[in-house]
C-alpha cells in the first residue's frame, strides 16, 4: 500500500498550540514575571504575542521556544494604538475577546481572509450579556470585531455546542465580573484554561458539566512547561497506525484525557499505540507514544467522542480511507466552522482522489480501503490541518498528491515537511 516506503524513527513535534496561547495571554495579565518553556513558535501563537504586546505586556523571546513575560497586572492592560491583527488564529480572537470585554477601552481585532469568514456569534452573545459592547460585520457575527469593554456582570451561560474557546472566553471575562460566572457544557471540552487559572490562584468550582469562577483581583505568575502538541502528533500517529509494519516514537506528548480521543478511536480500529513514561509537566499529563502499524477496520465515532478529537478529525479521515470497511462520524457540526468547513473540505478532497465518501449534515462517512488516484490536485482551502492530512495520505500510500496553499501549515506546525521526510525511508 505504501509504495515501498518504510515509516520509522522518532518525531519530536513542537509545543502544544492551545497551551501556548493561554500561557501568553494569562501571564501577560499576571502580577510579576512568568516563564514559558516549550512555547510553540508558529504564526498563530505569534499572533497572540503580538496582541498582548499591543496591549502593553512585555514579552521577551529568550529563544524561539522560551519566553519571559513581565505581566502588567490584572487591570494593567492599555489601549492598543492600532487595529490588532490576529492573523489566522481563531484562538487569539475568541479567547482574547474574553479579556478584552473587561477592559475600559476599545479594541478592534481583525484577521486574515480565512479568519474573517469564521463565525463569532457564539462569543459575542454571552460577552454582550455580561455587559461588553461588541460589533462586527454581518450583523455582528464576523470579524473584524470592535470590542468596547467595561464593567461586567456575572452570568450563567449554557453552551449549545461544546467549545473550549467559547468556554475560555466566558470564564476569563468572569474573572473581571461583579459576581460568579457559570458555564455549562453539553459535553466536556479541553480544560487547559481551567488548569492554568487554578495554578494562578483562581478558585474554580466544578459541578457535573458546570464550571463557576468568582471575580479575582490578581493572578499569580506562572512557570509553564508546554508539552508537545498531540494535535500535531496526530498526523504522525495516523501515518504510522495506517501502514502495517511502521513504527514511530513520539516523545513528550501531552495526553490530557480530554485530548486523546484520536488514540481511543485508532485503538478501536486495531492500532497498537503505547503510552510510556507517564508523568506530569506543568500541570498537564505527558507520555512518550509508540505507534505500531497494523491493519485497521472502520468504526463509528459517536457525538460524545467528537470534542476530544475535534482538531484531529481530518487526520482521522486518512486512517478511515485506509481501513477496511466504513467509518462514520456524527455530531461533528463544529468541524464546519473551523479554518475551513472541514467536513466539506475533506470529503471533496478525498472524493477527488477516488475515495468513496460522503457528508452528513453533522459529519461524514468514508469507505476503505481506498485506491488513491495519482496526479490529483487538492485544495487545502487555506486550512493547515487539511493540508497536513492530505500530505499524510500521500506518504501512507506512496501516491503523489498535489496540495495547494501548503504555506498555511506554518500557522501551527512549522517544520512539518522536514519531519515527515525524516520518517520516510526506502523499504
């Protein structure tokens, strides 16, 4: 299946994107100096650094992956002199809006042409209920957003869709509110914000699916060791798992239980994935992963599994295309409002390559194993995870696949191509 290419070696993926974003934002409003080791030096996270610098924080890049942040204090941010550009980063805009909603000044945040198409109603509505004035394009649903912050009131927000970004925005705004703020999740989503604010002195109350924060006056500085990103590792996990005889080691991967849905599903499909040297770093569980390629079979991914693998879904589509039988994903409407409509993007690309597949309103289905057609040009739609998934499919099958706009990969995973080339060797 893999055209005589042997897949083996060790892959050291970069630091976790979600944790890198949050560490910069929160340390910028802490009292005193924070240290961040293992920071992801990529376009998206650099957008967050740019935003916090524009608001007055002093962030020193001692190395590309080691930062020193001199926090300005909980109420020490100042009005930016210009429009803030979040680039392609929905995390910068969405989570950052939670902090900006509480500031006694106006901020305008924009982004690239892809970010300006991403829906913001889900953060605008709860932050407005708290007292912020937020306007934007298309009935205040699209960036650029103009945020006039100020005095906020605590609310109870029941989220219709599980989203760590929306949850984080409301919780961070709640730290500035006049009373308790509660967020109720329909399903658990990644909890990096909760772990980090607790380490900074916030009393967070968990009751079932609800999370409550009370207003605070200060945040303690932090020392963060960022684990390696499981969402970046996902492409190599899928590559090795999908090719019988492959063996890859991925050291130091963050294995937060709300992020390991891909591993659970791949094991169910027949993959052998071991977690070695389990440990905790910076309040996050970490392990060394070893992946052995085995024959895979299709499976059903239920709605309750989606939040734990939402970013890994495009890579999982590759495993599905190479597995025996049908794989179906349901309850994944969130995939339609990522950097691209990832359901439509992957189905269109895979179908053009000869893979039998189709869409549901809330997901997709894929029949494998597929015979991938050579010489096909696929559109990444400017989505880094689509571009990397198609590259992995090409590597796993040995069939050249031309992917447009691969520059978008640098938003989250600079060095991806070099690492991929490093694990592909002659059979």
